[in-house]
């Protein structure tokens, strides 16, 4: 009987400690503006204003805490049913406030930051451009939500990227690549997450780091660079063969152009938990357009 009481006592103590851990104030987390965000308790009503941030919350096992997402969030599929609060430049502040969030995750440069802060809404600004940014953001959001698994999630992502690179045959490496994100044309620079994935896969980005992560290019720049492979996101400009002077580009002449579907473009454009899938999409394009042919 005494042993039973001791076991019950230990169980009750463990339950109390667990409850205390869930309600204890989190240590302040510094966002990418350099501002410490101090929450009194783990947030239970979270709004995200970038698709990659919704994906991050769900990757950390806290999808049920989301009460609102931006206009473009669509992964995992369950977030499609959540209230929409606009985008980076057209956030619906009134609707966000009406959701009574105890945390809003958004871009560190969003115009909505100052307005939400003035209304007393807890905000956390993030910078998401590189692979290192994605890893840091996973850790930051994990700490804010007071959930474990951020480092394990990153290790899965890293392993997936490494596997995609390892499985790419040598003949598919070394090609010069132009990746067009959208009309303008806007390109993925070498310092962007797409540029870093291309480097991991052994490709050579024609856009140098000095031009920034997503520069707007003069179309003649691409013609002069003469890439061997062209990659186009779903919302890119008209097909390369119809652009003035682009018939001089090797990739256009040889038909080495990957036009990604909207679903593939979403995966590729979002610096978040699906980076390994993005690496596999890029790898398939490189293999199909490898020198000497591909499968």
C-alpha cells in the first residue's frame, strides 16, 4: 500500500511539473529586428502572415494553434480552411485583431508590424531568405511556442537536401542555371534559398551574390550569360522562345527549360520546412536536362 501511495505521489508531482512547464513564462526570444519578444505563456492563438510560417508552425506539431493565415498559405491542406488575413502588403488589420491572437508571425519588413504593435498585438518579425534563416526560424518559433523538435526538424530537412544532391548523377552537375521567380524578370540570386539549393546540387547560378537575393534583371543580362538550363516558376513571363533575343541562349535552343507547375513553384519559392522537397524538384530538372541526356 505504501509503494502504491509513493507511485501515485510521483505521478501527481510529474503532472504538476508538466503543467507548470506549459504555463510558465517563456524566456524572451529575439526576433530578426533585434527586438526581444516576451510572452507570458505559450501562445494558443497564432496568426501567420507568410505561407512558410504557417508551414513552420505545423512542422513543429502546433497546427491546431493557428487561427488565421495569409492569403497564399495552402500547406498542409488543413490550413486552407482557416480565416485569411491578406498578404505582406495588404494585411487586414481589423480582421487580425478580431481573431484575438496572442502571437502574430510575419515578415520583419511588413508594414503591418507597427500597426499591430500599436494595437497591443504581440508580433514576431522574421527574415527568411537563406537556408540559415530557415533553421534559425524553426528554432525561434519552437521557443515561442514552447515545443520541442525544431533541431530534429532541421536535421530531417538537411538530410533530405543531402540525399537529393547525393542521388544526382555527375553528368547533371556543373550546368549554368537561370531561375526566374516571377515576371520583371525577377531571378533567384546565388544568395537566396533557391540559389543555395542549386549550389548544393552542383549547379552554377548565373546571378552573382552581389546582385542580391531576388534581383530584377535586364533581360539582356540573361542573354549574355547564356545559361545551359532555364527554370521558370509558374508566374513567370512569357515562354523564353517568345522573348526578344532569347533564341540565342543555349538552354532555349536545346530545349533545356523547366516550367514548374503552380504546386512545384509554391514549394520552391517558400523558405520553410519543405526545402528537401524543393531540392528534389530542382534535382529532377537538372537530371532531365543533363549533358548527354537524362531520364
